[in-house]
């Protein structure tokens, strides 16, 4: 019988930031991913600063420290401390509100102003459950993501669709980049 437990000596901790307009579902994506909870009323969203989540990537334990704006974005006042040290980002819009999709370029500028250009970023079209209210097509999301070199996914924090995949895509890519550098 072989014991491999001692081989797992590395301890990875990646800072990931959630950004995007107010009410697109950032806090609920984190609540769904970290605690499998959903808050139907925005106001009941608890403003956690960050949540550390253990993840398994290629058999290695990786910790993602996921930061939530906790409402700062309402005042256009996301601080540079929020972005500092981030290696990944989920850039979220609401597929049922075009205005939040139009804001994406502004958020990308902000991200690039405050952090490294190489931050692994996924464009997230949230609220995919709101089919009848859709204002942004899947194709439009894909086109924007490709033009900006971002990953792309549509999610629903309400019905859990693709939520874990969105976070895992970012963390796996960061892990892959890092292991290539180490080797
Ligand atoms: P934040 O301001 O970006 O953090 O957004 P919240 O997480 O507070 O969500 C804003 C509102 O949208 C709340 O009323 C949520 O219940 C709702 N919401 C969030 N995600 C979804 C989703 O995937 N589907 C639907 N239908 N509503 C959502
Ligand atoms: Mg929030």
C-alpha cells in the first residue's frame, strides 16, 4: 500500500475578485458557490469581505480567496486595495439588463488599471434562468469575451447552473499557468 499524503506540500492560495454592476448577482454567486445558499432579496445579502474556499484541482488542494465588493460598486468606489494581489476575476453582468453588459468595458479598464494585465478573467452572464427577460444573447457575450481574451460562461445563482464551473475555470487556469512556470 502506498501513501502519497506527504507529497502534498504546496499550499496554493489565489485571490479572486468579483466585479460588475450592482445587483448583477455577485454576492449570490459567491453564496451559492461557497455555502450553497441563495438570497431572493438583495438587501439580505450579507456583506462578507472575502470567503476562502478549498478546491480540488488535478488532485491538489487549492484555496481560492474570493472577494466580494459588498456594495462598494454602488458608489463607484471599489478601492485599489480590493484589486491588490488578485490573480483571477469574475466579471459579472445580468443577461436580463443590457446596461450591465454595456458596463463591462468600464470594469475591464478598472481591473487593468488596478492590477496585473495577466489576471485570469471570466466574463459571467448571470441570471440565465430569466429566459423571458433576456436582453443580452449568449452570442453577444461570447463575441465580447473572445475580443477581450476572456473565458465566458452563463450562470444562474438561483438554479445553480454553471456556478461552480465559473469559479473552477478561473482557478484551474491560474493553477495551470503557475505549474508551467514552476516546471
Ligand atoms: P450584487 O449586487 O451583484 O452582489 O447582486 P446580489 O447577489 O445582491 O443580487 C441582486 C439581486 O438579484 C437579488 O435580488 C438576487 O436574489 C437576484 N439574483 C442574483 N442572482 C440571480 C440569478 O441567477 N437569477 C435570478 N433570477 N436572480 C438572481
Ligand atoms: Mg453584493
